[in-house]
C-alpha cells in the first residue's frame, strides 16, 4: 500500500530526521551524515512508487 507524504514525513521524524524548513508543500529534512531530503506533502495523496522508493533510500530506510 503506497504511503502518503504525511506518512513519509512521520516516518522520517521517528527515524531521527528533523525538519529544517518548508518550501510550499515540500518539507526539507536533515540528519547528520545524510544529504537533505525533500518530502512532498500534498494533502492525503499517495506518493508514486518511484518517489516513495527514492525517499526511502534517501532517508536510509531501504
């Protein structure tokens, strides 16, 4: 089942990421030792499969 942007954001927070700023509907997350990750939070829309996989890799969860 695909994740929404809100669910991905909560998953990142639980994994130790912190929100540094919001640019429109994109939440910019940072964590020591990783590149910044931009999570699109567009209401309750599901993320496309490729975007979901890219974000999970960027967050170090896959």
